[in-house]
């Protein structure tokens, strides 16, 4: 075979091109996995959002959405579609990139290195906070009369300056890094505990179960952080209150009862099982396919 002009001239160049191609595959698979998930689970997310923001019971949150009408059911889907697809592309892709970079330049234990790579990937994802911010505003019925689409929401926030787009950044940082480290660190061990897969469909089921269990566990663990994040991001303008101040305010509003702070957590648990099951199974399916 003639290699001139088509093959890398040395082994280092070949390795570099191979790593680049592999890395690009992880970004693409993460993007497609997120798209599939959002399309399926967005209505459930809206019910959960109302519970986090107003402390409603499930039936009351569902009734509120019914009153909003079918026209508003997928209202606000564009920001999470843009944010989640990009976020998961970065989550999986950057994790692989940072892992490769750290493993080749440090002599630290692999577990520590990969945990650091996961935290760095999660921290980088926080750049996309404005999309999560706008999603919160569009899903809150109190803001239905202020804007009708994503563009208008971004335009309204522009008046308050760039900092307004990043309201709620602290809880996002507190959530992203640790949750990424736990997800990537436990994904392998959990799958090894499942019955050995002997067929392609069995592998798909195991990937779904593994992702679902991890997503549900992490969603429950970081649920109070997301409650605080939602409350912070529902505000437009005004004082930028600290994470601790907002947390205490919510704690007092909900009668200082932990169970009230976790209102909506059961729905989040079921949504996370479905959501992260879809994400992990789709990601692994596409990874093998490509």
C-alpha cells in the first residue's frame, strides 16, 4: 500500500492522530446521548422543577402544568437542549482528554488522576451556566409574561450585565465536579457487579442499569444543591445572595424539615434512573458503533 501523503510519517504523529480521533468520538457520543435523553424526559423535568422551586407536591405540580396547557409543555426546551448536549459532550470528551493528559504527565495513582480529570471536566462545563439560567426562567410560570422564548430571555438578562447570566454558578460548581468524579469512578465497578452480559442486548441493559443507578444516587445526593441553585436562578436582578444565605432561607421556609428540602426528590430519582440510563446506554452503544 502506498503510504505517501496519507499515513503519519512517524509513530508519534500516528498516536496523536489516533488520540484526536478517539477524543472526537467521545464528544460526539456524549452529544447524541444528551439529545436523546432531553427529548424523552423534558416533561418530567418540568414537574420536578416546579417542585424544587415552590415545594409543591407531585400532583399539584402536574396540575399546574396542565393549567399551563400543551402549548407550554415544551416551553424552555431549547436552552437545556443546547446546554445539555454541549455539557455532556464536554463531560465525556474532556474527561477523556484530561485523563490522557494527566496520565501522560503525572506519576500520581490512576484513581486520583482520573478523579481530577472528572472534576476539571465538570468545572469546565460550568461555562455553560447561562443556558441553565435561562432554562430556569422559562420554566417558571411567574416569568411567562416577561418573555416567550430563549432569545427574549437572554435579551432581558443582558440589561443586568454578564454577571446576571452566571447567577447560581456556585451551586453548579459544587455539583458538577464531585458528581463527575463519582460517576466516572463508580461506573466501572457497578457494571462489574451486574450479571455478565453474553449478548449485545444484555450489554445495553447493563449499561442502562449502571447509568440509571448512578444517576439516581447522585441526583438524590446533590438534590438540595439543585434546590438552592433553582431558587437563585429564578431571580432576575437584585442582590447576589451567597449559597449559604439562600440555603438558610429555604430551610426556614420549609419549616426546618429535611424531608421538605427533598420535596420532589422521589420524582428526581425516577427521572434520573430513566435519564442517566438512556444517556449511559446511548453513549456506550454509539461508542461501540463508531
